[in-house]
């Protein structure tokens, strides 16, 4: 077997495993809020910019409407967001945070801190490495998105 074909030499596999394990670590942090990981990243995007269309939110999160719509329905049922159809264009739906959604931002400040501590809790990976990795992942993402 060629080295290039070994599973452990595949960037996609390393990213897949990291993503899966990170999302698993988020689960106990998000449960008290009644959130899934996808619900959480949706709120993160809305905390940055509230009152956006489903289309714009999907582009920001790299999620199609088939994935995002059920998440938004669940967030609405839980009282975090409101979904409002545009009166001039029935196809356009605007998502806005409710009071509960805005209040949750302050309560959820501990989540990224706890995740950072989880990842850096041993001496093998520190904050500097995490910062470098994040920068590198943003670069890789931008290259891949630009090629699409």
C-alpha cells in the first residue's frame, strides 16, 4: 500500500475525527440549554448578526435549507428565535432572536471557555497551538470555498 493511501495520512479523516469528537464534547455543555451543536452554532451566528434571512444564515453556516429549517423550527419551538415571512416576498423568511435567545448569549459565555479548557487541559496542545490551528483551518476553508 502506498503511504498516500493510508487512512492516517488523510487530512479529511483527521478533520472528520476531530469534528466528531469536538461535537461529542459539546453535548454535555449544551444539554442544560436544550441545544444541539447545530442549534448552538445557529445562535452564535445570530448573536453576531440578528434579523437575517434563512438564506443568509444558511450561507454563513454552510448549511442548506433542508438541514437548517428543522433546526430553526426547533429553536423557535424552544423560544430562542422567531421566524417571520417577508410580506413582500413569501419565499423569504427572516430569523430574529427572542428575549430568551438574547439572554442565552450571556449564559452561554462559559461554553467556548470550557471547550478551550477541555482541548488544552493536557500539556500536548496549548492556546498558541489552538490559535494557529484555527487560523490554518480558516485558510484551508477559504481555499476550498473559493474553488467551489
